[in-house]
């Protein structure tokens, strides 16, 4: 009893100090308002571009009958891919038992929620008749990968949202009494969202169960979401898309883009939220290894994807590969493969590059390359259909994105940034409870101690203190 | 029974009487309708016989409710304009007992592009929007070039229909693959899936959007065309419903196209109007289907460009030219 | 098929000759006339036939929008066509020349006359001459009758032609006959053109793979080739002479491409089971969140009690 009590006191102290560091950023400061104002202005421009597209039709884009899927679809694939990192970090690495993912897991979930929720919107911007979106639910054909995609993206979004929210419940309970000077609605929201969390033993047990169910559920869901996205291409007979490894190829690529997005976010939070104490070099060192690992896996799939058709050189595969490796798309292709994959992997093998600053540079390259890679996957295979393209205006043959199209493609990024900003400004970006718990454990060294912490007592003491 | 009731209660019997009389009236009415329908049927039938006996009478073709096409004298029928529901229902069902098939004889095509023009006229398309396009084909450097009219292949395993999320493009019992632009959401998955590049998309307001405003949409003609939706070759579903050859087939001046019903094992040449046996035509001329190896099972057959009746003049055409 | 090809090939070779050459119609054919009066009905019917069969080359009459071929097809409203006599027009449509196809099998005599009726409607000075019903010149005064029957033992359709005059009847011998089967878009000729034998009979071999309807019925039609000699006689009938064809709907089977009600069972099962499983687990998690809420509520109530005491 004594040990557990001393444990609980130490836990309280830790909670106090950790929450002070983390809740410092839960506020609407000037920077936040300026940043959101900037994003809103950019979004307004994008939306204006979209109204032009709505009025005049998709003809305002560079898309035509030959290349009928372009930037929008590439963007969609990129967003779905990046959102997959939520599953990788919290689920795969968390379930294996890596303790260092704890402060990163919520950042990964924020990215997952933001990117998954926007992915659906991108598809709407690509539709010729967005007003007929309800048809998908009224007349949905169970055979169409689009229906599967709609289903799994929605489900994945829901589960990601829960995976972000559920581990945060104790934090909300901790934070609700520590939000002095914040708007009343926020305190009220914390009060509501903390759903009567008092840290009771039974509550802890139920929360852990719920978390565990979600962590397991999200693995098949994440695989499904990106495999199905790859099937949008792989179910067609086109050279460059007609590949049986498209599912794993996409998933391994998704881990690369998602991990790099998390690294950039980590770097940003560390600097601007002053969280150097929690997002340490050690964490960057670890996630750097993860990026190197997933990139190596992705390189492996790239080799498969290009070597096998390159060995056989079937007519259309040959045209496609030549276009990529030595033709029109060669600068893009080699830029992506070298600067966005091969060189980053080599650099990440050295310890001195697995430090925050070099890593954020590397991750930025990798993330930009990930977007371009999706573009290379989506666009070039359409330029060479089975039958020749003839008797059409020349601008129909070569796809060049228009300004309007680019503006509309920027909108999802802006929206995602807005969601990320709001989520990380309204709620703690790092798990207060888990960090405090971890440090307490580190000091006490007995896992069993923590299980006996009577958090109800802690809570009541706090309440008494507040009343006095 | 009713006698008994009468005795029991006068008011009940009154009600019974009213019921009885209304029943009688009803039966009478049914009788009249029945007689009328019999008479109507007889009239239609006699009209049909009459028409057969004397072909100079003005006739009209009528689709009966059981999806049969009958020909009757015009004065026997009232004009009936099918509404959207009828057009959609019959358009989605297709014509019972038919399996439309097209044969394209490459040895006769000399790129007159009359098929293209007729099709674009019928479906209100711009000169560079194609349901049918004539391509210059050359398999390899040393093999000869030839012209190939390319329509939708109306596959029996259509990859485009498989991927459609909303059943906007569909296959009918007579084999025709249609697109319902009242339902299409414009996702263009079908375009990505089609190996024949047979589909087109309305990237802008269609050619006759203004003029076609208010017209009832006929899924068998895909007119009015709609912005933001797919359009494609329809095997002239509206024409074959009237037992008339498709627009492209009858517009060809060179006898390239044959069209018919596989169930009848016969195809009719659009230019010469000569009807031949499908099996024999394919066998004697080594007919084949394009990209058959993809498992699409096309309903369009090609006869190889052997013993061509013209010299191949033009080099490969890659760009659209206003003058063609 | 091959003969048509050859025909067109020959035509190409002699193009320059044809262009300058008058299209000569044999004198005995020039005088042929329609047996019925042209009226609004025949004109309308002709217009329809014209719009399907002729418009692709000749264009709309009066518009001059015919194809630029060699020799030019010409606009039917102009003198080039109108100066022809009815019999000449009929001959040209029946036989064709060069790129103008023969409509022998495509159109019946009456239909061709309907087209001529339509074409003549563009000529205000045209006065129609009518010929009485063509009677046989070989069997003067007789009515020629054809009988068609199917002989299943050797799968032939047998035609018997008799010339009936008052009470006597003689077999029509040496007459060339063709047999056509009705198909959706035209008439399919069965076997070759054959000549009636001494008994006025002729047998046409029915191809083994000729489909009929669900009962094996086909609508056949026999015509004399030489109408001037044997009269404009034809016989239409329905014979059970072909394969029984039971049409199978092309959308009967379950398939990926079929509509949602005919989706493959495994797709429906995988999709719905997968979705239900995911939703089930999500529901379970929501229940657990509810549990947390309820536990918290009861704990808080207890603690309030403690605080009061």
C-alpha cells in the first residue's frame, strides 16, 4: 500500500509536469489565427477554381479521353497512402511492444484522420457529376472496387478517429481541470469528451480492451484500404497497371510516405511546440530506422514491379518502361527513385543522418517524391492504350495539368493541414497519461506497482485540493 | 343467403343490393373492356395480316408489352410517345431472343469515314468525339498498314461494366452494352478499364446541349448527351429495335460492315444489303476478334485485310484534322 | 462474297471508262412499269426505304449532297436521274453497277417501286404509267401457283410450281427460282438459284446450321428470277425446316460484370461479411466506451457521497 501510494504520488507529480508542457500548446494564439487565416485564403482560391470546374466541366483540367485520370487520382492515392501510417505506428509497432512509439502514436493518428477524411473529398473533385454522389449509395454495385474503396476508406477513417480519441480519454480527464484561461467551450468539450473518466481500475481495463480491439481491427482495414486503392488500377488490363503485386507495392509505398509525413510532423511539433523533452533524438533515431526499413521494402517491390516486365518486354510494357526509364518521364522517374528512395535509404543507414534536422530534410524529399511517384503510377500507363490514339486534337494526346487543376489539387492538402492544426491546437498532441505513466515506471521500476495505483483516490484528492 | 339477410334487416339488404348492382356494373365494365381489348387485338392482328397482304399500306412498327415488334397500319393506332420510364425500362432490358453481332471487313475499308460522320450526326457529337473511329493500324514495321473501323466491342465479359460503381453502364440480354447518362457519376473507371479505348467523356457542354434541352432522354440513343458523363457506341440500339441497320453500318459506301443476329446465324451488309450466314462468312474469311486474348469476348468480328480492293495511301494519322 | 469483291476490283480497273460511259439499260427492260398507282403511302414507304438504303451515297434529294464518287451517284431530284424511264430506274436499282450495289436480294420489287415513287415526288412534271398485273408470257392466261414444303429426310425445301388455267394445271418447267429466308435485317438466300424440273419441282438444300425460331420455324419466300417470262409470282410461307433455337439471355449468369442482383455469390459474401465484421467490432468498441462512461458515473456518484459525509 505504501509503495503504491508513493507510486501514485510520483505519478501525480509527473502528470503535473507533463501536462504543463503539453497543454501549453492548447490555445488559440496569434500564430494559430494567422496560420488558419492563411490556409483559409488559400482554400478560398482553390474553391474558386473548383467552382469554375463545376460550371464548365472537367474540360478545364488537362484530362481528356486518352489520359482520363490525372492529378486528382494521384492525389487521392497519395492521401490514402499517407493515412496508412496510423496503422503502422500505433498498431504494428505498438503491438510488437516498442515503447518508443508512445509519444508518436497520436501524431500518426492525427495524420491518419486528416488524410483519410480528405481522401474521399478528392474523389468528389474528380467526378464529372459530383451531384450524383448519392447514386453510389442508392445503386452501389458490390462488384466495383470503387464501392469497396468508399466502404473501407469510411471505415478506416472511423477507426482511425477512434484510435486517436480513445487513448486520449485519460488525457482529457487530466486536462479538464488544468485548462485555466482557455475558452469555456473548450473546457466544456473536454468535460464531455472525457466521458466520466476517473481512472477507475475497471475503466482502465475497459479502455485497454477497446484500444486493443481497435489496434487489431485497423491492421486488416489498412491493408484493405490501400490494396483496394491499388485494385482501382490493377483490375484493368493496361500495361503498367496490370500487375498482381500492386497491393503490396502500394502498401509498402504507403508506409514510406506516411513515415516521412510523421517525421516532418514530429520535427514541427518538437520545434514549435517546444517538446524536445518528449520527442527526443532517440525517437528520431528510431523512426529513422523505420523509414529506412520501409524504404528498403519498397525498393524491393519496385525492383519486382519493373524488373519482371522489363525482362519479358511485352510490346506495351516495353513502350511504358521506355517512357519511364528513358523517355518523357525519365527525369521524374529517376528523380523520384534516386532522390526520394535510394539516396534517402543510403543516408539513413548512417547514424549522423538519423538526427532531427537531417531527417526532416530527407523526409521532405521522400514525401515529395511519394506524391510524384503516385503521379508516375497513375498518368503514364494511360498514354499508351492497346489501340492507337488517332484523329484527335494533339492536346488530347499529352496530358498536362492546368492551373485550375493544380489549384484544386492543392485544396486537399490545405484541408488536411487545417484538420491537423485544429486537432493539435484543441487537444494534446502527446499522450500525457502514458508519458507520465512511463516515467513513473522508469523510476519505480515495478510494473505491478502501477497496476495498483488507485486513480480514483488521485482524482478525489485533486478535487479536494481544487475545492479548497 | 341474400334472401335470408333481406328478412333479417332491411338496411342490410339495401346495402347488399347496392353492392350487388355495383358488382354487376363492374362486371359489365370488365366485359366491355374485355371485348374492346379483344377487338383491339383482332384489329391489330387483321391490320398485320392486311399489311402483309398489301404492302402499299402505310404501316408503323409497334413494340408490344411482351417486347415483340409488330407492324400495323398507322390508322389503327394512336400516337404514343414513350416517357422516360418506358425508355429506361425497355432500354435496360434489351430485345428478347436477340444476340446482336457485327462483322467488319477490313479488306474493304478505305477510310471514307462515312460511318464516323453518320454516327456523330445521330448522337450529336463533335467531329473529334468518337463512338466509332477509323484507325490506321500497323502491327509491325514489315507488316502492311490498313484501316480499321473501331466501335465498342460490346464484350460478353465487359471490363468496363464490371468496374462501374452505380450500374450506369450495363449489358443487356441482347448483348448490347449501354451507358445510362441519367445515372453516370462521371468517375471514368470504365474508360480506364476498357482496353479498346471505346469510351468518350463529355469534358465540356455537349455539342447540341442547347438544342436538345427538354428532349426525353433515350438510353438507346444517348441523346441528349450530358456534360460530365460517359458516352459510347450503342450498336444503334434505337435502330435495331426498329429492325433497321445501325447508323454506321448503313452509312458505309464500301460494304465494310455486316450486322445481324447471332441467334439467326445471319448478318446483313450495310451497303449491299446482302444477307449472308455469319458462320460461313467468318469461316471463309478467317474472321477474328481484336484483343480476344484479354478474355473480353467481343461481339464484333473482323475479317482480315486480305486481297484489299484499294491501295493504302495515307500515312499514319495521329492528329485530328478539321477537313476529314 | 468473292464475286462481289471481284466485281469491285474489276470496277476499279475500269473506272475511267465507266465515268464517261452511259449506263445502258436493255431495251426490253426499259418499258417495265409499276403495277400499282403511286400515292402518298407508297411515297412515304419509299422515303423510309430510301433513308436506310440510298441516302448514304445519293444524299437527300434536292440537296445535291451526294458522295463524290466516280462516276458520281447523282442527286435523284435532278435530270440525271429523273430523265430515266421507270423501267430504267428499276433495272438500275435491281442490278447495280460499279459501286452502286444490286438490291436484288435486299428489296422486293414492290419496295423498289416505292423508292421510285418517292424519287418521282421530286419531279412535278412526272406522269405515271401503270402496267396491268404481269402475267406469264410462257403460260399465257394461266395463274402460276407455287407450293413450298419441307422434306425432312434429306432436309430440303421443295418448291412445286404449277400453271393453273381453268381446270387444268401444268407443271412450270425450266423456271429459275431462288429461295430466301427472312432474317432481321434482310433475306438470306438458301442454296443457289435453281431451275424447276420436268415436274415443276425444285429442291433447295437447307444448311445444317440454319437456325429457326423456338419451334424451328423459318419464314421462307420463293421468287422467280425471270419475272417477265413467268410473271411476278412469289410465295411466302412458314416452314419447320430449321434448327430449334432457344435463345439464351446474355445476362443470365452471375458475373462480375452483371448487375448487383447477379453479382457472384463470393463477392457478395466477402463484402458483406467483411463489412459486418468491421462494423461489429466498431460497435463493440462503442459499447466499451459506454461502459467507461457508466463506470465513471457510478464512481463519481459514490465519491460525491463521500465528499458530503
